[in-house]
């Protein structure tokens, strides 16, 4: 039988980058104490958390401006820059700015419903406390909304057939992703709290480049 693929090239176009990295230099116990020690007035129910949970999101108290969170913010800055460079961003002509940063404490049985992060460039989740079975973060394929048909069966899993991808929460792990990428979490099936620091990042054009027209 003739090999019809011998001179063919299979292109993988329009990939979506997600960075999963460990941050061992951050003291998670100190972070957990700082988050649990926040005044009740600075926490509230989060509309995207289904079940029992509290958040500092929307309260105006951005954690990245607090000194006790500076070690984490500094460590995140290094990973964010590396991620942006891997995606091809020209960081000589722009600065990455953390626009907002908040904490979520989720009790057993709770989960985060599917959503995206508008008005930002990169978003992320850093796991402060994540007991086993507390719920993975699940990313949904951005292509699904555009599929008009699909193969009824697949013989093997490939990136072309992937509909979703889940990342395990591990204390000290950060997950960075494009803010437009739809995601959710599985229910917290552990007996403990799931503590996450989430954040959004924007880009600011620097120096003389503010006056130059952008390509596109």
C-alpha cells in the first residue's frame, strides 16, 4: 500500500499556551495565615463560587499591594515574564502589570463555575493549600464553539481531539493561561479548605512605543 503521508505535513495551528510551574521559594504557611487573617469586611461571597466559600474579589483590597504578599508577587513576576516570552511577547516594548489579585477559600463541596477573565491579558491561579481531591482546574477547548461536526469515534487521544484539559492543584504550583480561555474547577471533594490566590495581568506599552502605531 502506498504511504500517502510520506511527503505530507500535518500542521498544528493556533495552539493555546498554558504554563504550569512550581514556586518553591514562597512560604505557603505564611500566606495561608495572612489570608485567613484578613478582616471579615475584606471578604465576601463570590458569585462564581458555587457552595460555601469566601473571596476578596471585588472588595477593592488587592493582595498584590500588601507587603505580606510581596514574595509571591515577585516570584509570579518571573514566571509571568517567562510565559510571555514563550508566547512571543516583546517585553522590551511593554511591561506586564498585575491589575488585580485576590484570594479564594473554598470549603468542601464547593466549586468554581465556568468563566473567563475579561479586560485582562494573562490570568493565573496559585495554590496555597490544596488537599488531595480538592478539585482540579479544568480548561475547555476554545474550538468547541466553532465545531460544526466531529468524528463520531477516535482511536486515540490527540491534541486535535482534545475537548478539555485538567491540571491538578498542588501547594506551591501556579497555572498561567490566557484570560480569554474558559475554565472551571471540579468540586472540592476533600475534607479541607482549598486556598487559592488568583490574579489578572495586563500589558502597558512602554516609552516611545506609546507613540508608534501597532502592527495589525
